[in-house]
C-alpha cells in the first residue's frame, strides 16, 4: 500500500489526496484513450515505427510514474483504502501495458520484422484488459458519487 492510512484526516489532507488521485485517474484515462491511436500509427508504419511514437509512450510512462509517486507520498484516508488498492493495481497494469508496447516497437526496430513484436503486443492487450478491470473495481469501491 502506498502512503499511510489516516482515520482522522484534516480537510486539507483529504483535498490533497483527492487532487492527487484525480490527477492520476485523468492520466490513466488519457493513456487508455491515446494508446489505441498510437497503435494505429504502429500498425500503419511497422516495422519502421517513427521514433516519436516510442518517445510519446516513454513520456506517458514518466508522467504516470510521477503522478503515482505524488499520490504515494500522501496519507490515504481510511475510507479510501479499498479504492486506493484498485487504483494502484490499475497503475501497475497501465505501466506494464505502456512498457510492453514500447518493447514491441523496439523489437521491431531491432529485428526489422513485425512478427517479432507479437508477444509484446499480446502482453499489452492482456495488461489493457487487466487495467480496465482494475479501474472498474476502483470506481466500484470509490466511496463518493
């Protein structure tokens, strides 16, 4: 579990937590929408995928890591423990998804063969599905409307 659990957080600590969690969720949702667009570019240009695609994926991973660390440094209000668990799961799966996609691009560059990246892209799809399941659980356990 990231952060520490507080049973009696101040209003300011709740606001910091809400803000950091919202920023992280927004990044996750952006990444989930953007990756299919990047996949189209990958499919259209494979095996010579433009460098900017890998660079954008790398930037996405860096942003996700930064926002995750910012949230991890905050106290988690006790009522958010369960939803926080699922948010952490979602972050892990999105990070794995992005990383697998980057590996697929780099493998194609190294081999010049589209098929050499199949296992990475398959892993990315598995992580996508696991991410979406974790986000569904996050919203299910989120104790606010």
